C-alpha cells in the first residue's frame, strides 16, 4: 500500500471540511470588510474636507473604475481556480506557471487600459453626465487612478493567487496595511499637514495609490522572505511571459467570470435609475440602505471565494466525492453568518440608518421599510453563490453567468414592470427576493441535475497526461520543500 504524502502548507483538502472552510473564510471576510471600511472612511474625508462636488466626483470616477476592475477581475479569478486545481494536485510548478501568466498578462492588459483610460477619461465622464462642478475634480481623480491600475491589478492577482494556495492570512495582513496607510494619509494629502502639500482631491487619489503601492511591495517581500509557494526565482521568472496554454485557459474562463461582474453591476445601475424616478426622498433612503446592504453581502462573497478555492484544490486532488461536503458546508456557514448579520441589521436598523440620514430625516422610515422587504434576499442569494462557486471551480463558468443574467433581468426586472402599477415603489424592493429565489432554484437545479463535473474531469485528466509526456513524472507530484 502506497504511503500517504505528508501534509502540505495551504492544503485545504485535509482535515474537517466545515472547520477548514470556516477558518479560511473568516480572513477573507475581514479583508472585504476592511476594504469597504476604507472606502467609507475615504468618502467621509473627501466630503468633509473638500465638499459635496468632490464626493460626487469620486462616485462618478469609482463607477468607471469598478467596471474596469470587474472586467479584469474575471482573469484573476480564472487564475485562482487553475492555481487551486494544480496546488490540490501538488503540482506546485504548474501553479507557478499559471500565476506567472496571470501576472504578466494582467500587467500588460492594465498598462493598455491605463493609457486608453487616461485619454478617454473625458468621454467616459461625459457619458455618465457628470455634473459640471464635479467634472474637473472627477477628471483629476480618475486619471490618477488609471495610472495606478497596472500595479494595483498585479496586487489583486497576487492576493487571489495566494488564496488559491490556501493562504487567506497574508492578504488580510496586507489589506490591513493598505487601509491603515490610506486612512492616515488621506486627510493629510487632501488638506496639507506638516511637510505634505495641500492637494485636494488629487491627494485622496494619491493617498490610495501610495497605500496600495507600499502594501504591494511589502507583500512581495514577505512572500519571498517566507518562501511562499507562488514566489518565482531564477529560471521560473520566465513564467511571467504569458504561455499560450495558460493564457488560453485564463482568457476563455476569465471572460464569463468577468462578464458576471459586469452583469451584476449593470443591473445595479438600472435599479438606481428606477429608484431615481421615485423622487429624492426615496433615493436617499435607498442610498442609506445600500450602504448597509454592502456589508450584508460580504459573508456570501467571502464564503463563495473560499468555496471556489477549496473546491478547486479538491478537484486537483481528484477527491470528487468531497465536493458535495464543501458545498454543504458553504451553505450552512452562509446561513449562519449572513443570517446572523441580517438579523442584527433588522434589530438595530434605525440606529444604523441614522448614521447616514440623521435622526430627524423623513427618509429613515422609508429606508427601514426597504430593508424589511429586501434584506433577507441576500441570505438566499448567498446559497446561490456557493453553488456557483463550486461549479466555477470545476471550470463550469457559463452556468453561473446564465443564472445571474436570468435572475437579474427577465425575472427581477420583469417582476418590477409587471407589478409596478399596483405595488408602486415596493415592486423594486420585492424584486430583490424574487430574483434571489429564482437564482437559488436555478443554481440548485444545475448543481444537482447538470453534469458540470464532466468538463473538469476531462481537463484535469488531459493535463495530467500532458505533464507525464513532458517531464516523465505525474503531475500530482509532491513538492517536499513546502
């Protein structure tokens, strides 16, 4: 009987599934919360120190940056899945090849986007009908953010790659570094403090760029100092030149993953347009509710990312029987974390909403009504994200895109248009749970009745055969230096 290989650092396929997934999800959740908190604090600094026009400028610029990042995010997610599959198969060199291609390709892509974005920024802001007073501020802000895109995206790829190797702790540490630096530098560079010049809105963008750059450089130093699996040395540095077979996977799988982000973003923009028709008071109420919705979605986002990385490692290790255990654990953890957060929000909704609207605002009861009707939909939607994450880890990337597209457009928007005449604005809020239930039904059906495992089995078997032919040893070899 063959001896079992020793445990490998970052191996998510060993130990109790529920405990491993929970311990892996929590750092990802904390990273997401820190990132959102940083954005909230920066918005407060900009609004308080510069004014409403500057705050409007950052909102308009951030919409564009989010869409650009969402398109590129898919390539990073595709790289994470492949890294996870190879790491699960203990093919560490293969994981490094995928990581190198993802970094090299994303860096080149972001350089091109940075140049185009700098030149096209005025046209993009015109398309958003950015108000005149906010326009010059938004132009300055967005151009600085476009300049920073290449290294910021490489940092994202490194973060996602580390998670593919089972390491959620390192990204959390350096997200904390980013947030700490950005929070301190933002007011100093905006208003000028000590040796720092007064830069206005350019100071806010510069603060974010400096924080991200310092965090990225120190994270790279840390990766090499700790000899983490994805470090590239010597001849391995050639992996930064995109390889055709790796690039084919990243592009073909990354496009639908990025499209899913764009579909969700576009649906959100449409909903904002529908809300705006209801008047300023309801728009303000919805804006406050959305601030809290952002935090409620975080557990589902973190659990979905953790399930995807963990399932990818199980697939690489050919432990197909355990995928259902990973999915089940993800569903239960989602119910526990998202459900608890939702319950707390419903109990303490008024104090939370007053932070954004003020205690005397007539929009507060409207925002409470919105939350009562819509907030529980995120618990249901989180289950769909778990199903989608497992299927995505198995290379079934078009199914999650189709589920999201159907749930958000023909179902959610269809419900709104069919019921608006007798429900009024409530048709918007009720469309959230209606769309979430539709997504859950579709996700459950595809997970249980569609053979999404077939493509992953075929691809992993084909890759193993190619590896044997190229170097004469199995792809699932153990890397003892880890």
